[in-house]
C-alpha cells in the first residue's frame, strides 16, 4: 500500500517579523506577526509518498537527496500527520523549488506548508485551515502564514498548548493588486546563524528585545491599518523600521548576530536616497543579507533601474500578492516512488 499527495505553496514576506519563541517545542511566537504571500512564480511543489518499502524518511529537493539532518523540521510535521492518520510508514518528500534553497528567501515557509498540505492530502485527512496552519507551524513557524494567500497574521495566541496560535487572513490576494514584492538575491551561500538558533539567543541575551516586545502591539495595529487602507507610504515606513528594529535586536544579542553585509547596507542607503521625494519603495531583511523590496506597479520600472545599477545582485524575483496554496492531482512521483 502506498499513499501519494501533492501540493504547491509560496513563501511569504514579513512586514512584522517573528523573532523569538515563547515555547521552543511547540514553536509558539513571542509576538503576533504579519506577512504577505508571494505568487506562484516563487512556489515550491512537493509530492509526499508514504510506503512500507521505505526504511527512513527521505528529503529530495530539485532532484538531489538531502542528508538525514535536513529533515529536522519535516519530521515533527510528518509525525503529527502519521498519528492523525494512524499509520507508521516512512515518507519520501520530493520537492521542486523555484527559488534557491537556503538563500534567505524564506524557502522553508513554502516547503513546510507544501509538505503539510501534501501529506494531509496523501492520507485523506480533511482538516480545517486552522489545524493545517498549526501543523505547518510545528514544522517551521513562518510556514503557518503560507496557509493563506494575501496578507496573513500569525496570531500569537495565549494558550500553553498552542491551539490558538495560527495564521489568519487579513485581506486576500485581490485586495491590493498594485503592490509588488521583489525577492533580491545578493548572496546564495547558507547563513552562518540559522534563524532558529539566532532568535533563541536573542530571547536569552538581548535587553533591547524587551523594548521591541513592548512596542510591537502598536506596530501590529499600524501595519494592519496600512494594509486595510492600502496606504503604501505608511506600510513602507513601518516595514523598514520593523526590519531595522529586528536587526538592531540581533546586533544587541550576545554574541551579536550580523545578518546584513556591506551590500545589504548599500541597498538600504540607496532606497532611502531613492525615497527622498516621497516613499516609493521599502526594504526588509530576514535572517540573512538578501533584501526584499516592496513597491507599487507604477514605480516598479524605476525600482528595477535602481537595482540594476548594483552589480552584486544575482537574481531579482518579481511577485504580485499570491493566492492560497493548492493541492494538486498531478504528482511528481509515480506509484513506485520514482520521479515522473
Ligand atoms: C519571519 N523569520 O517573520 C522571520 C523574520 C526570520 C526573520 O520566520 O524556528 O524558519 O522554524 O520556527 O520559521 C524564520 O523563522 O523559524 C522567520 P522556526 P523560521 O519570517
């Protein structure tokens, strides 16, 4: 007996960052956080194949098998799904990612969301979106926001078991069609401090982090309002300040975590120079040196002209606000678990 399921999900880009956990094992965040989901041009497509013939869980990305330690985020998810379905078979995870893996472009949020949906589909589990989002979260926090397209808030929740901590949609993909999100790749090597370890160290050592947590409620209210009112100027300013705040807190962590490099800082300065006559673009950085840029369609051409002057930029992925992830009937593996 084999079970196969396939799903496609896109990464997301945070306006308000998730940085720090209140429960490590259940992956519960210190603060609510807000993102938008990229469109399907950046999606990850994943087929999950459960079979008694497998001797261990396997992870394949873009045709290459990854070592067992690369499954550390997938296995907690698979175990939840296996328990819900009452099976004990191992799984082969076979993913095709359109963005470079580990390039700091949030590929894990897409990967873990696609995995949760594909596994639930393979085993015929019909789960409400909240429950799917919680299963995503147990793999990787940020992936619980990819369960919806549009603009999504991962609500912190108060319960110790995490049953009220999941992604909720603020507005769908049709709400702000003029908005563009650019994922800019300037460095494609794996980051030195993974976000999981980095955020843990911040919670333990940064005093500036306490101030961040005090202020974040106001930031969340303002970002929700900017999104609802499609106020680009407000969203742009809040997004840049929030990114700078997260990276200031990383610098205040001991030992300090330096995700930005000289090229990242060149992008920051160039965007501020570009914005001198009024806010037309904003940057934000996750746990790595690669910027995301937001702008509106009317300013996209000038933003691209600005970026093209920077010779260190390797790739620019341009995206609209994306829709919901999808379960697909067409699989990447056949009934024997071989690539189609
Ligand atoms: C975010 N990041 O909001 C923030 C901003 C990185 C910087 O979510 O430990 O890979 O698996 O829950 O989801 C990266 O964190 O961490 C992240 P885990 P995850 O997107």
